[in-house]
């Protein structure tokens, strides 16, 4: 069985990280697996780039600009939507690439931002090779958005998109929906896989995917690497007081609207006001921060900025008492799984794929959606419940029981074998 994973890159985001983890999980099961990417950022021998020369790199840059700039300049309603919608109007034909031609199974992941256009995806489907397509967001069944917010137009037919400057019934979300409808007519032996049960449930309601087979399989994680370590050692390394209760928060871009930092600010203010006995608190923040003033938070803040090292991320999880994610839309965020694997309880809103990982009052706290007051109550519960060891043990067990390389690889192998029989 030869499997080719196809993703925009092998590092630099949630989908690349998840895809690389799957590559390694499958390799451990002796699967003949390779990864084909637009841009290679690691030195992994199992990864091949289509832009390994100057001409390829220039083409990739042109495709990215050709797709993004017209949307940013003329279509996006505001700055918040600039990268929240992908037209997939430009890309590269990889249907004749050796890793495609020689594969028994093509496994698609995240292919936007100038890597594969909808026409290029159709070319892959027309090879009639068995295809598995893992959905890391909602783009595969919408007219172009990656997360739809409160919109449900994808249930019937996209159009009048709220992300656009001039929405109408025949806008680019509608034309994008029509192009995908035509693309899926070329799909034969295909299985769509979502990383969370939430996204699987949504996908099954959509006009584009409801007649296809849809499975829910989580992303894998290396539980030997992300594991409980000595808290004191890392607190000393990062110069954080051993006696303080540490709240950890972060994202690739902490100001992204989906990450919900406004709810965190309000929740921390309520934590300070409503739980006055909890005064030995400090906050650690990681991720890109262009303009957020951390002094708006009512506790002492340690700001690390971008963390590129997985080792340093594991250290941050281990030195924290709780990891918080006030995201209002998310699929199956790697950060939550990583925190749990390190034995760190998580506070999150009860939304998206987060309930797949966070068991309320067992390994964390699922707050009422968009309720800063309940989010504050959740933080207080984790920090003061007196069940620190039990919460930590449950967090680790959740990952060991559901998200290990072995478990996830076996689930994908089952899907692979089923489509090869057809």
C-alpha cells in the first residue's frame, strides 16, 4: 500500500503539524507513505516539495499572490476576513507528479493559499485513484470560507456571503460552491474524514458532501514527547515563580477573531473581581501579537511571543496549572491535545471539536458558549478544586485512550483498506 499525503506544507500551522504527525504515525506502522507539499520547511526525507527550484518557488509565490490579493483588495469585507476565505482560483497541476502517479491512495489535507486550485483538485479526483480527504476546517463544503460563523448557507447553496464587501445571490461564494459541485462530480472512490465529531456532524448536513462517506478520526500525537515532566525545572528555566498559579494561553495569532481573546480578557477581569481569594495568579502568553496590550490583563503577564520549538511548547504546558482556549470556532486544536498529553487541564468553551477532548469537570472545564462569567468559573474550578492530581491524570488518560499514534494510524489504515477493496 503506497499512500501519498498532500498538504500545503510540512510545518507552520495546525494542519501541517497534524499531517506530519500522521506521516510519522503511519511510518511507525510500516506503511509506505510519502508527503507531497507546496513548500518544504523541514528536513524530513519523507517529504517532497513541488517548489524545489527557483522556477517552482516563483510559481508558488505568484499563485499565492494571484489568489489572495484580488480577494483582499476588492472582496474582503474587512481585515478580519482577509485570510478567512479562499477562492482556490490558482494553483499547480500535480496530477502527473510521480508521488501521485505511483500512489495507491491519495490523502488530501489542507491545500489552499495558491497550492491547489479547485481545477487542480478536480484533476486529482479524475485520476480515479482512491482518495481520502481530511478536513481541517469547513472549506471543503463551503463556497470559500474556512469557518462559517453563524452562517448555514452551505446546507443548501452558498451565496450572499457575510464575509464579502458586496454580498449577493451570485457572489464568489456562490460561484465557488458551483465549482465545487462540479468538482465532486469527478469523485469516485472517496472518503471524507473530519478531525472532530462536530465537524463530521456538520459535513453530513451539507449539500456538497451529504451523499459521500464521512468518518471522524482525530489527529495523532506523540505521547512520549508530549508528556508530564518536572514543573519545577521548567518554572526555573522560564523564570516563573514556583508558588504562583499559572494560566497559559496562546495561538499562532492571538488576535485572530476565532481565538476569542476578548472573552479571555473579560473572563480574567471577572476572575479577579468575583474570586478575590485567588490572588496568586500569573499568566503566560505565547503566539504572534501585533497590537494586543497585555497590560489589559489584570494579572502579571509573561509574554513569550512566537514559539517555534516543540520542546519549548512542551515546557510551557508542563509549567502551567491550566491551559485556556476561549476560541469560539475550532475543529480539534493541537494545543489542547498537547496540553492534555502533558497532564495540564484545559478550560474551553463548549463548542466545535473541543468536547471531543475536554471532559467537563474530569480533565478540564467546558464553559457555556461565549460566557466570560462561566469561563472565569472554570478557571477558578481548575485552580482551586483540590483535585489537581486527578484532573492531571484524567487529562493524560484522555489522550492515551483516544489520540495516540497507534490508535489514529489504525483508524486510518482501516479506511485505507476499505477503499482499496472497492
